[in-house]
């Protein structure tokens, strides 16, 4: 039996994401309740609006480019609600045939929160870099002062050695002992410089944001065909922890302890980074002996950490595909996390 437009209406209203069915000219012929809420529409707008009405002129080229494809590849675009407000969204589309007519089914996901989180993370990173820079300047200044003091002391000792050279030549053993001490001090100075260089490298490595790390991993995977997965883990009772421990230093200790706990489950070459608000991202390199799904489930086991506080977790995951961008794999990971959260809440409610 041929598919009809009215057959889709009830099914689309059951979907939480905004869905728009339009003809080849962009005229809306069918929208679900989520679309009405997202674009601030009236029910009467369903057959009287065009997709172009909700896209700023500077963004229309993205829609035109997407229409030339028949697949459902995601692309980022800015949309405009009926009241004039704009928001960032990720859209995918696919062409279907209904009653011998070609229609475009588009899925719209509001990523405003994701953008705000990214901006917040960038601001935090800039502040951290500023603090690290101040720390580095202080350490370099202190080390330079110590170097100057040591060199001045060396010069004094060398001058004294020259003055007493005749006497010291008769006491060869004492002379050799002084030379040995001077060499030991030079070695100590070299060690201090090596430690400083090591700390500078460590600061530079820690300055990468998680987005930078993910982009680097994607570029590496595309060049070497290396397979990897992305896991998102959140602390379910994070707000309860915030209310219990008001001091930031205490929360920092809990986050550090949680990170160390996750590292006991992960391997040395897996990458974990705390983002904010109880949210961790993990990059897992896929190997033949690794079950990523099982690993994700293991990360959600309840864990009792500091002060007897039990932490509860929810995790979502996504595999990397060779044409993925950072936004696409992150979106699938967040979507899987969201679906698992719904299932988990339902199970907790039903006992």
C-alpha cells in the first residue's frame, strides 16, 4: 500500500525532535508538535510556510547545498523562529517519495546549549591559560634569580681558588674536593633547568581543550584509518554534591578522585578530560580485544568516594566514521547519552 502524508502525522508527533516534511520548493506540507514549539509556530503555519521563511539570507546557501544530496548527512545552520529569534541547529535531511511526489524530510536539533557550553569552556580555558602563564613567569623569574645567585657564588669561589692556587696545589685532595662540589652545583643547576623545561612542556600539553584533542584524534584517524570511540559520562547526582559541598576546593577534590577512578577502568593510552558540571569526555582507541559497549556500562557502576558519598553515573557512546566531523560524533554521543538517561530514569521510577 502506497505511503500517504496523513499516515505520517501521528508517527511524527511521537518524535521528540523537530521534523519538517517539505516539497521540492521548500513549502512545508507536514510538521510535528516539536517543530511548532521549536519555531514558535501556529498550527495554521503548517501548509502556509516555506523553510526559507525560517533561514537568514546568509545561511540559505547551506540549505541549497544540502538539497543537492539525497543522504542524511548532518550540517550546522542558524535558524530563525517566527518571532525573529535565531538559534544554532544541526539539520539532516533525506528525500522520500510519497504519492509519486518527491518530498524532503528534515530533522532539526537545537544545539544552543552545546554552543553555550563550548563558549563557557573556552572562557574557562583562557582563564586557566592566564593563570598558568603567571605561574610560569613567577617560576622562570625565581629560577633566573637562583641561577644568578649560583653563578655569583661560583665566581667568588673561583676567585678564591685563583688566589689560593699555590696553597691548594700543595693540598691536592682538598683541591679535588672543592672542584667536585662545584661540579655538583652545576649539575644541580642543569637539573633545575631540565625540570623547568619539563614543566613548560606539561603546561603546553594541558592547554589543549577537549575539542582540540578530539580534532587531533579525528585528523589522525582519517590519515591512519585508526578506529576510535567517544564516550560521554555524567555524574547523575552532581547538583546534590554541589549542595552538599559548597566549597569549590572540595568539589575539585571530588572531580579529581572521580577522574582517577575512571583511569583505573581505562587504558594508559585512552584520553579522559573533565569539561564542567559533572561531565567527562573519553576518547577510546578501538582494539580487537576491547568491547566498547561493555566498557561504557562498566563506567556507569555506582562508586563510593570521599566522605562516603556515593556517585551515580550515566554514559553514552558513539563510534567514529571516516566522514565524521567533531560536531557529528559529539552529537551522536550526546543523543545516545540522552536516550540512556531516559531509560535509566524510567527504571528508577518503576523501582
